[in-house]
């Protein structure tokens, strides 16, 4: 039977449909091959970008430790609360729920949540109890992020040395700032997944692998720092002073054991203090040292002037005219030996020594002791003080500089120069950090004590120590600095402060004492400076007792063997009789 025309057309249509269907399959297969093989990596990356992201997280900052490994600055992990405004339907309602829990202003928070932004901080480093309460609300569009906050467990202890960090964990002041590159940890990226609403949730836990900064170990001894701060606070409050500074240093190494300031401030709440209180004034500020400078005038005389401790000078019975100016002593003196000039703190005697030396010799000696230039301590903002060149000195300038006016120094410079006398004439580089270590304890950087230069001979330094020992004995201006069981030496200083309007201010003084102990083999140099005391102003009255307190407790703490039997009747001059 022959196929009909209708059957032929039916088979043709079936065949055409089959060919068409096969063609479509071939196109689909070709497209699939193109997508999978040619566009596959690009499309995969696009897909991941929609649900997978990387969140940058700061690592933990390194710890700052004292010389014995006691923590002075640590980092605590806290949670910060953030919001995604585009995911929040009712900003006002959300603000009313969040603000009371986080201690925020409701209207201010509502405006922040209504901003046309994808991300805003609600509360950085929030209280843990508040974070738990906010999480319990399960508010859509609110997220939580781990951060680190700097914490200072000893509160005000050594605050001006440590400095502090801002809310982002960056060092702003002090050691925190100077050693930022060592303390800070590199930022780390952490994988996170994102849902259809854009909310993040962790894909893996990398908190254990976050980078950690290096630990910085200071030369500061927390116990000696406490001694210094306690004695300084007592001195400032007793004499109703404006402020005070105290410094303890090892003369043989240059290591700073204590660096104290009063008033204190708490770096955990640094915004509550003025920027002036943040300053490490021992390093950054300079002042006219007054009679403590006579140490170095005497050093010039012994080292370069051919003078001996028993060389004599006529002190003009307390009044000496130079041009239109008159130099006065607190008490009238006739002939005094060089030793007595220092012991009695005679301004006129110091002027006579300076005149005998000449301006060039006196200036060069002060330069040798590093006055006028920074010492290069590992701390930001160090001042070099002010020492003008000798060709600019007038006769009155030279006279004033010989007894410590007309020249400015930092407390650090004064202590380091005195430490050179205690160290047989060799000046050491002062330093605050003794080593830097990784979190695992591997040494990254260690500091070896470094001599700067020899400033005077060992013989000259020995004679100067003997002279300075007389200052704390009966008849000297520093009897309030005498120790029990230990010998000591030092020098008082009382300087008028410069008036910003010109000249010197009336009734505004800085009273200081700088010295060392024991006298024969000094272990410590201690400097105390009291700014604008009101109840008394002589350094032998306002500063020497604090020196005694700090040195006595520190030597006992360090187990330095006493050189003398305990003093039962140490002679202490009455306040009205102490000058210098």
C-alpha cells in the first residue's frame, strides 16, 4: 500500500521537529560549554561576591611590661555594636530600643540609623552586659564586631611614660606612640558569609590566628615608680605647688627606673585630663635649673681651670655688682673654698669661679655635659633645652649662667649630667626600653647600655662626689636629703621662673634637688623638681625630703648593703635655716 500524501507530510514534520530539537540541544550544549569552560571562573567569582566577603580585623596590640615583666598596658577583647541603616525599617523605634541599653541619646541615634549609608557604628567597645542585652533583642540590621581596647591595669602609674591609644588602637602619646610599629599588629582579613539581607555571619573562626604585636619591656621598675610617685605627690601637696617631677636613673647604665609626674592622670580615661597633663615634661619641657648648675661650674673649675676643692674665692659679703646688676647670696660670705661655694650654694662664689674660667671654658664644659642638645632618649618630643653660644653672652649672662639662670635644661638632661659624675665621669645614653620580644618570647631587639662620652676625668668626678657629699651634711643646703644607713651627695637648686612678659616673676620658683647614693659607689641618681611651691620655695626644703624618701626606699628595695649604721639622730636643718 502506497503512503498517502498526509502520511508523508506527518513524517516530514516529525523529522523537522527532531532536527530542530537536536539543534536546540546542540545550542544549549554549546552554551553550557561556553559558560562552564570559558566564563566559569568569572561567574563563580561573581556568585561568591554576592554571598561571601572578607572582613578586615585588627590584631591584638602587644603588651607593655615593666623591667620585671609586670604588665603596664594590655589589650582587652570587647564587642562593638554597628548598624546597617538600609536594613532598618523604623529607625526611631530601633533607636528607642537601643539607646537606653547603650547609654546613648535617642534622637542622635535615630538620625544616625536613618542615614543613607550601608554601615554606621552604634557603640564602639560597648559594655559586655549591654552587648548581651542588645543581642537578646534580635534586631534586624544590627551587627556585632570584635575589637580590642587598651587597658592600663595600674591606672595612673607611669601614665606620662606609657601614653595611651585612641579608640582605633593607635598609639597617640608616650611609649605607645614611639613604639607603634612594634606594638601594633598587622590587620587580618577574615572570611564571612552574607545572607540575602546583607547580614554577615562567620564562615570560619580565625580569632585564634589573628596577628599579635610585639611586647615592649621597659626599664621602669613599677615598685620604684610607685615610691617616686608617692613621695612626689606628698611634696607637691605639702607645699601647695603647681606640679612636680621625679626621676630615678642608674648611672652605670643610663636605664630609667622611674619617671614620675604630678598631677597624675588615668590613661584609661585620658579625655578627662588636659593635654598638658599628658606631657612627659621630664623629657619635653625645659626650665632654668638654678643652683644645681653649680655642679657643672665646679666641674669646669676642677677639670679645666686648675682649681682644687680648697681653692678660695672672695664672696663679697653677700652682694656683688656687675654693671647695673647686683648678685646676691642668701647669706653673706667672705672667703669660701670651692667646696664651700657648692656646699653653701653661693651665687657670688659661682660667679667668681666662672669669671676665673672664662666664657669659652664654661660653655664648652656645659656642651660636654650635653646641655643645649637632646640626649636621644627613645621617647617622642625630647627638648634640648637652651644654651646660647658664648659670643652672645654679656658679662651678666655669663655670671647668671654660672649659677643656673639664663640657661634652660630638661630634668632628663640634669639627671643624666649628674649621673656622669656618679659614673666616674662617663655619660651614658638614657633609655626607657630594654628589649622587644615577640608574643612567643623571641628577642627582636635588645638594648645594650651605651656610653655617650667621657665628660670629666675619673679623678675630677671623685672629687666632685666628695664635694657634693658635704651638701647633705650639717652646714650644707641639702641636709634634708641625708639618708639613714647610706651616704649620699647632691645639690639643691632654687630658680626664679621667667615671666612671659619679660624678666623674672616675683614669688614664682622651681625648687629642685638632684643627687646620688651611695656616695662611694652610686647605684642611683634621683632628681626631684617642684614647680611653684607656695608654702616654701627653697630646693633644700621642698625637694630634698622627697629625694630622701625615694632614694632610701629604693636602695632598701634593691638590697643595696648599708654603708653606715642606721642613723638615730640625723641632723635635719629647720626649714627657716635651709636655703639653696
